[in-house]
């Protein structure tokens, strides 16, 4: 028995809300919003109906919409996402903004994004600063493939390197190091909510039992100076309650102009400093 798009949509909307039901319908039928409105009375092909039922069931089961659609928006652009990468958060826009501010006065800055995931930060930086030389590192080959596809999709020139944090960088130095590392503490109940169980643990938590989630942030602070030119900046995203600790690490490591910046929700979300190149 065939069913009309509009009818299937109305039924799904009762379970997952109208907007998501529509986005999944467009995905299942490979049509635009306008086509859906114009042809709401079209009958779903059996394979479309099956695909839609499956998508709606997964969403009801808690799978994040972005994974079901295979894409998500960040800073005004659409990026491919798979379960190998974290879904872009608007919180991360402040990392990009403050990264750009840190190299605003420099021509052709050398930038590296560590733990690039889907590549949203590296790609957005490269597009905002076409003169920059942007590199991006990730330890996950599957994540790097997504990031590479996103760079190609947006025509961003980014050099991708597979490896653990600074390992693939050799002795290279940069004007700017940015990172959105895993920072959720291993025991944080948040990991069991809001779709996080569907996201890669590798991107969310350092996994240190009983830890505070700061081990990757601490590693980045400790080693960044060896990869910064004199006057180079580091900008690291962290958890809502980690700004004070991150600033303390930056001060202790000898960075100047240590500061934190708030995300759109008003939470101190990114901290960083300037390496003056006086030691290490
Ligand atoms: N901000 C994300 C969250 O709390 C975590 C991102 C990360 O660990 N880098 O859901």
C-alpha cells in the first residue's frame, strides 16, 4: 500500500517534530523543501517509504539528526559528518573567531588545527584567510577522510596529516595552533545524554578514569610552545568549567597574554596565550 509524502510526514512529525520529520523526508526522497511543498501528494516509492521509516525509527531511538542526514552546519556552511567525527557545535565558532583574531595582523600565517575531526575549524579558517597555510592533524583515518572531503567540497586548501597531536609535525613551527580536543571527563553523565553515546568517544573524552577531562588540553599546552614561532598564538576549546584550569596551565607554561573567550551562550569556551619565544 502506497502512502503520500504528506501523510508519512504528518505521522513522523507527531513523533520527532515537524522540522526534523521534513528534513529526513527530503533526505529519503532526495528532494528540496520546495519540491516537498509542491508535491506533497506524491506517493512514496516503496524504497523511499522504507528508508524514511528507518530514519524516523533511528531518530526516535536517539541517533543525532546530523548523522542521519550525513551533514551539519557550521559558521554558515554545510559539512559532511559521519559517526567517525563529532557533530559541529556552535560553541566552536568562538575558536575560529579567536584564531582569526590572533593572526589578523600577519600575512600568510602558518596555522595548524590539531584533532581536526570533520575539519570544520581548518576549513573555515582556510576560507576566511586564503593567504594562510593551513594544516590539520587527526589520529583517526576515518575522521581525516571526512575532513578531506569537506575541504574538497568547499575548495579549501588544507594539508592533512595523520597522527597523534604534534607527532606528524616534526620540527615545524606555526603562527597559530588551534584545537578542539576531547575534554569531557570520563565519568561525566553528559556522555550518556543528548545523543553523545552516538558520537565517537575519541572526540569527546580523554577516557582517563576518575580524571577531569583535561589531559589532552594539558598535553596541547605543554607541547604547543615547541611548535610556535616567537609571537605565535595558541587557542584551545575546553569545557564550561575548565577555563580557570586551562589559564593556570598556560601561565605555568610561560605564555603571555593568557585569556579566555566566551561562546555565544556566554560560557568561557576557549583559552589561549601568546608564545614570546623567550625560552623552550
Ligand atoms: N562541547 C561538546 C559537548 O559537551 C564536547 C566537545 C569536545 O569534547 N571537544 O557535548
